[in-house]
C-alpha cells in the first residue's frame, strides 16, 4: 500500500501535496497496490473536503486538538503511529519546508529510510529514485535497502495535471493518541513579514546576480547593465545572505517565483532552490565561467565566460 | 551551555566534480574541500550564544568523514573560536542519512549537549536530514530552518523560515537539535591569534563503524540537458557581439 500525506498551507492543500497525490496514483498503478491518503493535523476538514476529488482507496483523517497547529513533535508521533498500524510500503510527501522539519523524525523513530528531494522515479526494477547531489552538478539513482521507505518529491517531479479524480472508495478516522508528554516544543502562529520591496513578478526583463560577481564592489557594474537594458535586478540567496542586496530581490524557493520574458543571470550556479523560482522564464540567458554549471542545463543561451570581463563591455555596447 | 556544531567538509563550488571509475563516487583527488555553507552560519550562531550566555559555556565542532577531507574543517572551527573538536573518522563513503546520524548519535550521546547545531543542508548530499535525525535519536527537541535564535532560561526560541515569506516562532526546551538556515548572522573570519591558538586546542578522534546503509547510490551521472542550449564561447568581444545579436534580433528586448 502507498500512503500519501497531505500538507495544509493556510487552509489549502499545499501544491507539492497535489503532486504527491499524482505520484501516489502512479505508484499504485505501477506497483499494483492500494493508495491511501492521509489528512493530518492542522485544518484537517479543509484538507478533507479538497481531497474528496482524488481517486484513492481510502481517505484517512487524523485529528487532535494538540496538532491543530503544526508541531514537529505531534506530527512525527501521529504519522509514526499511522505507519506502524498500516505498514505502507512507501509514504509520499512533497519536499516542503514542513516535511524537512518533521519527516526525518519519523525516519529515526521507525528506522525507515527517508529518501528526500527526489526529482524522478524509475519504475523499471527498483523502483529507483533520482536526486541531485554535489550542488546539482551530478545526479544519482538511489536504491532503498529496506522493506519500507519515506519519500519526498522536489516540485515538478510529478505533475498535478496527471491527477485522476474519482474520490476515495472509503473514508476512515484514525484514532489519534497524544499526551502532553509527546509535545515538547511550542509553535506560534505563522506570520508574514511586510515586504516593502519590488514585485519582481511584474518585470519583463530580469538581470539576476549571483555570488559569481565575486565581490560587493562589482555590484554597481552589474546594476549598470540592468539599467542599460531597463531590467529589474534579482539575485540568488547568498547575495542576500551577505547583505549585498535586500531580501525582496531574492528569487527561489525562499524568495519570489518569476517568469519574465528574459531571465539573464550573472554568476548564478543554478541550484535547485534557485531554479524553482525562475525555470518558468520564457528565455534564459546565463553567463558563468564554469561550463559544467547546472544553470546551463535549463538555459537557452549558455555564455561560458567571466562576468567581470563581459558585463562592462556589454553595457557599453548597449549604451552606444 | 554546551553546544555541538556539526560541520561538514564539502567540495568547493569551484572544484571540478568528476565521476570516478567505480561510477558510484567522485574523483576526490580533483576536489578542494571547504566548510559547508550553512554550517559556518551554525558555528557563528553557537559562538554568539556562548558569548552572550557566558559562564562555562563551550562550543565543540564535530565532523565526520575521512582524515584527508575534513582536517581543514576542524582547524577552521577551532581558529574561529570553538573550544575543542571531535573528529569521527570514517574512511568509507557513507551516504545514508540514517547511518550517518547513528554515528553522530552514538558518538555524541555521552557528551549530553544542551544544543546541537547543524546546517540545514549539506551542499554535496543535500539530504537536509542529519540534524533532525540526530535530535530524535538523542531524544532532543528539534527545529529546522532557523533564521534567528533567542536563549530564554531553560528554552531556546527559534524563528523558522517557512515558504514564500512566512515565518513562525517555536520555543524548544533543552536539549535541542536545531538546523540553521544561511543568512542568520555574519560569520566571522578567524583571527591570527585564533589560528595560532587552534593548534593547542583539544581534538578527540573517534573511530566510526558505520552500519549497513538503508539507502545507497546505484550510480552517479551528469544530469541531462532539458533544453536545446546554444553555447556561446570565445573572447570577450566575440561573446558581447553574440549577446547583442540575441538581445536585439532574437529576443528584441533592447
Ligand atoms: C531550504 C533552502 C532554500 C533556499 N532558497 C534559495 C532561494 O530562494 N534562492 C536561491 O538563490 N538560493 C536558495 N538556496 C541556496 C541554494 O541552494 C544555493 O546555495 C544558491 O542558489 C547559490 O547561489 P549562487 O548561484 O549565487 O552561488 P554559487 O552556487 O556559489 O555559484 C556561483 C557561480 O558563479 C560562477 N562564477 C564565479 N565567478 C564567476 C565569474 N567571474 N564569472 C562568471 N561566473 C562566475 C561559479 O562558476 C558558480 O557557478 C536555498 C537553499 C536551501 C537549502
Ligand atoms: N559528515 C558530516 N560531518 C559533519 N556534519 C555533517 C555531516 N553530514 C551532515 N552533517 C551536518 O548535517 C547538516 C545537514 O546535512 P544533510 O543531512 O547531509 O543535508 C550539515 O549541514 C551538517 O551540519
């Protein structure tokens, strides 16, 4: 049996969970086994009503006042209990920030391996799971040497377009047992920090700055190119972490998601957490001095060269 | 306050990464090992907590791996201000998060750390699991993606980064294992005095005996190109002329 665990994101099913359901349906078909979907914890009724459409054998709800707000302690305890009782072969979730936070706990509690951040699945043999390693410069196929496994999928490993509707054959409640001893940590409500920044999503042209500009002193040179093109400046996370640009310029899984007409990157390596924020761009032009940089795998135009040398000349040429 | 910081040696961004003849690992001879990015933020956070809490606080840098790859990592941690080092020597390539976490848990159990800090993700394996696994194995409270911490009596409050600009505060009783997101602070550079003093600090080497791997690499490969990519190479003038042509004539954006 395959168990997909749904995640709530402020009242809605997390988009990664939709992809995990699509994955679950595919797994069930390929491995010829049953599919169970679990609605867990926070806003469980919202999840349940939205999950009514998914074709599955069982829709399970696990609810308790102690997990009405997300808690790593509570969620890991309850999911471990569900897994112990139902013994699914695979437990599937999206590779979200919540999954990073509590699923390893389940893995350690039950001694079941957790293969995280999977980008694709090969059902011939295995199944084998591929993921990126070494800063996305290489990928690997992972083999599980255990009866059961926990799996999390990077966004777009499966597509919610492939979801089969039809609804669950059966609905059941899981009998949750939690005591205050189980919950050590106390979560407070989620909040958003006022983003007094620019809306990068509205820009047609983006010049994206990565750590490859080598020093904060080179920032004005890169900004001149953006000015000459009439482009908005975006950046990778390290550029923000080092304080070279403000957080609202960041693109990626913890920044903004953009799809401009042109995304032009200067010294960005193309880590998956950055790529999820810009892979929808209509055209991708990237300068990087390393010809193996992963950004080139998704670029339309791959410029192999030094930004410090190319950018000033290019700006001059545009300004002519 | 007794704080461990898990610090990993990873191939630098500039290193050329090539699959070796086994097809399952990389050619390490071509690689320059450096400290994993989020781990240096974790170390800085630990050092700042030690400085604020005072008393007989202690920061211990802990690494696991082969002698050749990790020696710089410990030295760097001690030079920045960690009080001592623990080196868990493992010459085999262990890629299974559960086995790695067991090695940490078994070797660190008797130390009874109040806090274990780790990076939220290693840039080579990218499992994003180790800190939480170790925390669970040692019966500690856990949190991930910390971008601010505040020690308050017998608790540590952690501001967690969530997706798309959302955050959450979590308060955790000690002992606690927390994985740190990059950007939480400004990591210091080692001082000359620190570098000199590092040599005299205690380094404890423990031999690791990894258990069977619950998941393992079948092979390593270069990812396939998803798109038809036009390669642009040459001297700077040639490149500039080609980019101009693309911007002007193909994309018509200038
Ligand atoms: C949970 C999580 C969330 C994250 N969220 C985000 C996010 O939202 N956004 C994000 O961007 N990252 C995010 N990251 C970080 C991400 O994993 C990468 O570390 C980051 O994207 C790398 O940024 P970079 O490409 O600028 O730097 P690097 O990876 O250091 O790459 C620099 C590149 O510049 C090239 N270069 C160097 N010098 C030159 C030169 N002179 N000319 C040309 N090229 C040069 C190098 O070859 C290299 O490819 C996140 C990570 C995690 C774990
Ligand atoms: N071999 C290791 N040595 C030291 N720390 C490690 C090691 N492996 C993982 N870690 C720690 O665990 C974090 C997460 O790693 P990972 O689970 O591999 O993504 C890293 O940022 C380190 O802090």
